[in-house]
C-alpha cells in the first residue's frame, strides 16, 4: 500500500479551507457561498470524472434533504438560513461527500 502524499495534502488543504471559510464568513452568507463555490470549482478541475460529479451531487442532494428535515423537525437551526438552511450548505455537503471518498481512496492506496 502506497499513499500518494501530494493527493493527501491537496485533500486536507481543501478540508482546512472549507473550515476556515465557515469560521471566518459564517455571518456573511454571500461571501461564504462564493468561497464554497470556488472550492467546488477547484475540486472539479482536479476531479472531473463522471463518477466524481455523481458522488458530489448525491451528497449535495441527500445532505440537503437531511438538513431540511432535521431543521424542520426542530433538531437544530441555522442563524442565517435561506430556506431553513444556509444556501452554501448544500454545496458544502457535496464537497464533503466527494472529499471523504477521495481521502478514503488515498489512505487505502487506491
């Protein structure tokens, strides 16, 4: 098993950037939305196979549905929602889903 260090570094940098964007801009939904869109564009430049897009959008939609149901049921709430959830959150779910797949593959040596 050989881990590709450059891939792992890229994946972890994307993860860290997403966290910093949220921490720094959670009060400005538009700036956060643009930042998350830029991260999405960057990962699609690197990962642009059909299965990557499918994985991203499955996570995008399933994560969004789960969030809306949880917020609607009262489990939690967001301070700056668009419709129950912030507009950037769906895109973050897409990034998270694809990123977890890629980190898992990198760590398993695929």
